[in-house]
C-alpha cells in the first residue's frame, strides 16, 4: 500500500497569513493526489485534484503543487472560514490512502 | 445540484450485519464510479470500497474483504454497502462519495451515517 505522510498535524496561523501543508507519498504517485477540507461536524469537500487543479467553486486562495512523492497545499490570505481539517489522498493505485490530516486553527 | 444521502446506520452488535444505502440525485448515476469512505470517531479518513459505474468491477480495502459487499442499483440511483461479521473496529461514520472516473478523486460526498458496533 502507498503510505501518505502529512505534516504538520496541527497548525495555528493569523488571519491574512499564508499557510502550507505538506504530504509525502511512499512512492511516486504521478500527481494522483487530491486535497480535501473537512469543517467540524461536516463531510469532507474536494479542494484540489491532480495535485494542482482547483475544484469547481473553490476560492483561488487555495492552490496545490508538487510532483513525484512530494506535494503541498497552500492557503493564501487565511480567512476565518478556513478553520478545518485538511487531508491529502492518493488515487494513483488501490487501496486509496489518505494522509492523517492537518487541523488548522486561527490564532 | 449533486446530492448523496446515506441511511441505514445505527447500533449493531459485534458479529451481526448491517446494510447502508446512499440515494443519489442531481447527476446521471450510472455514469460514475461510486465509493464508501469511513472515518472512525476523531480519526482520519479510510477508503472502504469502490464500484464501477456499471457494477462490473469492485475494489475493497483488505480489512473488509470477504465481510463487506458494495453494490448498486442504477435504476434506483442507489449505492449500497452490505456489512457482515461486524467488528468493534468498524465503528465509524460511513460516507458515500462520487468518483469522477476510475482511479480518481472523490468529487462529492454525502453527509455520512454513523455505524456503532458494540455489545
């Protein structure tokens, strides 16, 4: 199975700041990576697919980058509504696997 | 608007069975692969199973192979997960999700249904 190592586990930042979340795959996943946002008590929502493509309706302050085994999610100009947990997921091969998540809070 | 509505969760004893349903609307159901993803309380996400758009192919995580069965009824736009021989470690919220193809991301998710396996 492909292991996804996500960091940091938690993050606290101020409104307007830029934050970055990292995800490392145990082998090359050829950009088969998605990022999801899960607000408290809600289901996950797709943000980014194919490592860097923005899903419909997602604000442009979210962006994804990376290749091979290293990927990142960047959130520019942090807003209060961005308080959530964020998960990466590889879909290059079955079984699909997720990172352990990053909990983002506002300072 | 894409809608996925899960039902069928609840409290069940270890070793017993439970069947989850997911009613889909707002898109052409038989054009999409569908999946179940679970999340244990206060934990991360785990993919459970996927079924192809026509039901001809299914895929499972190792821990549920032989115990869970994913199926679909395209005429009713409904996805199912039959869960047998349930274990305490199966306790989780189960989400139904639409895949935008084979070996791709989960584009839309339902609100989830909680399954609690306990005596």
